[in-house]
């Protein structure tokens, strides 16, 4: 297949200071990928070729790629006329975090490189699921490339500051459907061969592949749902407002630039709530609550179509530029659709999570700065509530100073001006000052910008957040503390959303005895809830109190749900109990095969660190 004759945007220029890519200092950049892969469930490997067309092949004597645990079998150099010849290459010494550099010599006529490779069965980005780990009777494969795991299934320049277009041919078992972060099929191919095209340039962390027994249901002309057959009806009900979300987002910050917006509901081992793969957001089934009360997560992933996918953090030190804007945007979408009071609940829950994270990390820690210093560390360490909620709080502070109309105009122009480009913190601050702060004397001092970006904790000028609907929750908690029986709270709770229940459960007294937990459980069937957010908020209280009636539900949850946001607090709660270490390790030994490497990487350290 031939590369496109022109790129949809100028070749992005990335700072050579990305500490998480061997390609960072190399002047030779990729511009288009032709991928050809076969998926083998028996060996749990991908094998084939990655043909990289280079934007500036004459800029250096070699091209540098990121790899990790890949078997590089051969490399060919291609000329403008399509002639291929073996190319000299070397694979560097392994680094525990970065993997290995693949260096390929460039000849004077080289315009592209074809890399023949095979993944390892243990590739960190790939989760191979047996039928018993899915909602059906077939195996399943999905990828998770963020932050620097794309290099475990694809030799690439794995930096968020380097963008490329791509096309792919993927061969899978004939009864399974393959999907990518690209133009996607909506029906099975009898021969099991699928072709994909992504015309907009993306960074490697947004490369995605999924293979499984999947079906498609349209929701509108440009939105739809992919899921396993048993899950699809529930998912189509849950996400009925998807087109309304896209329309609301466009009204706020400009046109959607990716053509289609579809969702793929993955099996429960997916380690995140969602992943904003362009055109095909991956989502966890733990948001299928039945009442559409957890769909703010979808609004978040949709917002990434502007903040992150369209304008991308230049390095993982700048992660807040992706997530802070996205959280702010997500809540504006939810406010547009469901009202200010609904969005207020999300702000309060988010601020609470931020304070908890600051307390956990340490208020003076540099890891509570927006601009991070992650060199020599896994960038996953920067994926905390700081980037999300402190970043959002900065924008709320700016909104309070300049007003929504001015801030909205600034954000809309920001997304338009820097579309399909990378943005680092220093460049963003320069733009912010030029386009907004410097136009009003004293505004930057009022904002206290340096304290937000390079300072610890939450600055004192952050606007307070509150929720009228949570006032009723606070009243119920007061009644409970004053001795009211759980049944007496039922009239006040009949219209509560998931958010009100989570706020209530987080507010339970830490010393609530088993007897009162049993009363709450009998009144509201909390241990039997089908809502993962409610369960994840309920179980810490049951663990602390030793409430044994909840144990089967807790262990079932830990065995089947792989979302790291839920797992880490629950295992920590277990570890805080007298017999918790042995109990946590016993559950983990059984559950670990169901977890993605993103989750096991954290939990292995957490559980093995305890002696």
C-alpha cells in the first residue's frame, strides 16, 4: 500500500527532551505507517511488518525506534521506486522502563523502512483473554498503549510529540472481528482479514487494536457501540445519549475532527475506565450501571477528541495539558446535558479525590506539581488525580477571573490553532500569557500561575466547589450518626444517583460497626449492587469493620474487575487489617490472570512490598 501523498497537517516538531523515548533526540521522524499483522491466539503473539515512511530521511544517518520485548527479525530499506534491500540495524541494551532502542542505518535513497517483527506472549500492552474471562464463548485481545506501551506491540517512535497517519491489514480467526483506532468495519469478514485507515495523524500511544466476538449497533449516523453479543443490548441502552454528547461538545469547543465516534465495551479486565483511542473509545463495562448515571466517563473520553487527541501533551511531563482540560470539558458537557447541579456533584467528588491524592503523595511532593519531572521513572507514576483535578481546578480559577465567555473563546481557539500538534507546558504558558493573561494588567498575579504549575498542593485561590444535591446526602449522614435506623433514610434516598450514593458511602464514619453496616446492607442491598462505583465505595467500610457478609461480593469483585482505580484502594484497605496481607495475596493469586499488566505492575509492587 502506498503512503498518502500529503499529510493532513505539518510534520510535528518534537522537543528532543522527551525522557521516555529513544527517538527523542533523533532528527529523523516517521510520517506514515503501513502495518501488516497476523493475530495468533494460540501463541499469544502478533507477527508481521511495520513499514514506516519517513518525513525527513536525509536529516540523519539513522532512524531510531522504541521497542520493548519485540523480536526484530529483519529490516528492509525502501526507495522511492519501491526497491527493497536489507538494512543494517542494531538493538540496544534493555532498559527496565524504556525497553530497547532499534537503530536502523539509512542509505541516501531510503524513504521508508520495513521492519519484520514478532511480539512476545507477555507483551505489556496486549491482554489475551480466554473465553471464560469474557462475556461470551470466544477469546478476546485488546491493547492498552498509553503511556509508553505501544513499543511492546509495535516498533515505533513512542513519544506523544511524534504523530503519523497509518493504514493496516490485520488477519484474525474468521469468526472474530478486528477493530482499530481507525476507520472500522461494522460486520464480520468471512476470511478474517480486515483493512484499516487513519487519515488524521496520531501519536503512538493512541494506536489500538481489539479482536473478539463483537457486534455493532448504530446510535446515530456517526456514533455506535461495539460489544460482545451478551453485552450489546445493555450498552446501547446505557449510551443512548452519545450523539447528544458529541453535539454538546461541538457547541462548546468546535467541530469534531475524527468523522465517527464509536465506543467499544471491553471485558471487565480493562485496567482503566476508558481510553480515548481516536474514532473508537475503549470503555470498561463497570460503567454499565443500568441508569446511565456513570456516563460522565464517556463524556471525558469524548472530550479527549479535542484535548489530547487533537492537541497532545508534548511529553508525559506535560500530562496535565491533556487531562486538566479534559476534566473541565467533560463537566461542561455534563452540565450542558443534565444541568449545573449534576456537574456540581462531579466537581465535589473530583475535588475530594484531589485532596485524597495530595494527602497520599505528600503535600510538599513535586509530584503534586502540574508540570512533572518523570525522567528515569515510568510515566504511569504521573497518571494521578493531580493532572486531572488540579488541572481542572486551574481552569476553574481562570474561569472565575475572566468569566466563561472569555475562557471558552480562548479554549476554542487553542484547539483550533494547535490541531494535530503537540504542546508542552512552556509553550502553553507562553500562549496563555499572550492571548489572555497579558491583556489584563495584574491578571497573572491574581491567578498565581507559578504556584499552580510549578508549586505543590492546591493553591489557596482555587474556587470552592459545592453541591446542593449533596446537602441532602450530608443530612442523611447526620441522621445516621445521631442513631437513625437505616430504614428511616429510605425516603430521602429514592432519587439518589450513583454520585450521591458514592458521596454518602465515602462519608460513612470510619468506625461504623458491623451491626450498622448490616442494617445499611439490608435496607439498600449494597453488597448486591450492580453498580461498580457503589461497590467500590462500599467495600472499604466493610473491610475496616470486618463485615463478613460482604466478603463473597468483595472477593468476586476483585477476581473479575480489572479497573485499577478500584483495585488499588481495595487491596490497600485489606492490607490495613490484621490478617490483610495473607488475605490480599490469596485473592490476588487467583485474580491476577484476569488483570492487565497496567494493573499488575502496580499491585505486584504493593503486595510484594509488604512482609
